[in-house]
């Protein structure tokens, strides 16, 4: 899984034209991954100011904002099929948002057995 990080998760600061360009680049990139047979899905996330965090400390607390007090925010992900971590990092290096300073975290998915019925 490739997880996209931005230092502020504020795409409005990019301006309309750059946002459209990046969106088009993402569509093209996803299409190229699909053509190579390695695209497994993706989603974008809303901005931090629309996030909620739920914690349990005796009582259930619902807090505004992301789970961590961090300058960096997760703003989307794409799942790819890669034979190795090395291959996944090469794929991550193609991510369009790298050119504007975002980071791409590469994580392996762990297959969890389904519980018995």
C-alpha cells in the first residue's frame, strides 16, 4: 500500500490549475498501473478539519481532527500488487505528488484470516 502524506494536507494552497494537473496526473498514473496489472484500488481522504478521532479512555471520546498531533497528514492511498518491497518503492517513486513535496509511505498489507462462522 502506498500512503500519501502532505505536511499540511491543504490542497487549496496549491491553486486550481496545479490541483487539476495533479488530479490528471494521478488518473494517468492509476491507468498505467492498471494497464500493468498492478493497480488494486485507491481512495482520497478529506482534509484534517473534517476528520474525527475516537479514543477509549474509560469513556468513549470523539475528538476533532486527525489521530496524531503532527504537521504531516495522510491524505490518500493506493494499493498496488508488487512482488517485493523494492518493486513497491520503485512504483512509489512514480507518484505525481512527489514533485510538490509530499511523501509516499510504502507498507505491506498483512492478510488476515477470516474468523470462522
